[in-house]
């Protein structure tokens, strides 16, 4: 992304109202968190039960300091270095927005492979259109135990909605249900079928 696009993205983020997300729970058992670096939101909420995967060591280093109890792994989620059926559940917190559709599809198939029968994949993410070059969203995330994270995520804009992610989930062997549907973000819980 060029310097101009990055500057535009930062400006977009700063001028938008902050979206508030309360994470009351994360799925039980051994959980794989896809794209878990950056703020490490799910690792902070879930602690020792979470194995957080990220493509970039730099993103993991940033997050690991804040969630030392979780396990961390550098890997591209299109090819997870994990055994099939080895996780109870999976999560992705504002990671799909970083993936083009073809990558999302591969990541969903791979996530399904490592999930146990009946496991759930919880996805928090945002609505985006490619009308502008850059997209950004500002969040206040409330975690259990009165912890609050203030952050902003920005990417090259692409087409994404709860419906488009739901369709991809269906195509890759999940039964999705939209649990929360706000103007700027959504939570989908998808059951492995
Ligand atoms: C900026 S973070 C956003 C949120 C992050 N879950 C958190 O708690 O802050 C999105 C992460 O997804 C990661 N990511 C994107 N595509 C990925 C892929 N194919 N495999 C693994 N990680 C990926 C990025 O490296 C980035 O760290």
C-alpha cells in the first residue's frame, strides 16, 4: 500500500466513530485463532486454551507480550501445520478483512479440516466495499474482567459482508448463523457439518 493510501486509511479511521464490541465469551476447549496477532484479542480473552496463528512474526511479537498464556504459531492459515480434527473450536477476530475472497475460501476449508466434528468457527468482522481505495475501522473491545482494548484496523478496501462470508462458509462445509449484525460489524457462528 502506498504512503498516500496509508495516510488516507489513517485519516478515515480517525474521523469515524468508534465501534464498541463486547466479547462476553469465546468458544470452549482448545481453540485455534486465525490471524491472532496484532492486539491478540482472542488470546487475551481465552488465555491458555487458545492457539493463535498468524502469518507474520512481527504481529505475533506485538500480541504475545499481552497474552503470554496462549500458544503462538507463525503460519499461513491456508496451510495449517496442525493435525486434522485437533481443535474443539475456531475464531477469527477482524482477520478475514485482511484476506481476498480466494484466500478466505482456502482458510475456511483448512479451518474446517483442523476442527473436530460439530466444532464452531466464530468470526467477528466488518462490512467493506471497494468504493474507496483504503478502508479502516476504529474499535473499542471490552473483554471479560473489565479489560478494554482501543484499536484501529485498516486494509486495502475490498467487497465483504456478513452475507458474502456466510456464503463462503456454506461452500466450505459450515452451517453459518449471523448472531450479531450491526451497521459496521457482525458476528457469525458457523458449525462444522
Ligand atoms: C491486524 S490483525 C487483526 C486482528 C487480530 N485478530 C487482533 O486480535 O488484533 C489481522 C491479522 O491477520 C493476519 N493474517 C492475514 N491473513 C492471514 C493468513 N492467511 N494466515 C494467517 N494470518 C493471517 C495478519 O497477519 C494480521 O496480523
